[in-house]
C-alpha cells in the first residue's frame, strides 16, 4: 500500500512539474516548488516502507524537505 501511494505521489509530482514548465503563462510560480514538495513526500513514503535505520533517517529528511517547501509555497500564496 505504501509503495502504491509513493508511486502515485511521484507520478503526480512529475506531471505537475511538467505542466508548470509548459504552461508558465497560465500557472502560478508557486506550482513548481509544490510539485517538488509532493515528490519529496513521495520519496519519504517510499523510504518509510523499507526496513532499517538508514531508510528511516532518509524518510525523515525527505519529510522535512517537503514541509519546508510547503511552508514556502504557503508564504508565497499569502503574500499575493
């Protein structure tokens, strides 16, 4: 179940990132960092599904990256 969720998040992030690159005039600038945050969240879920301390640490790191990027996106949205 976790790997399916991770794959869905990664595919969604890739599609969102590609759309933000192709349609720059229509899509807000904060969509690219949001796509990267979703991808980091997908990597976090994938790493959390693996046993071991190293995978747990990498999952935590990817989660922190996702949280920071989401906070940056929220800040950018509230400024405009």
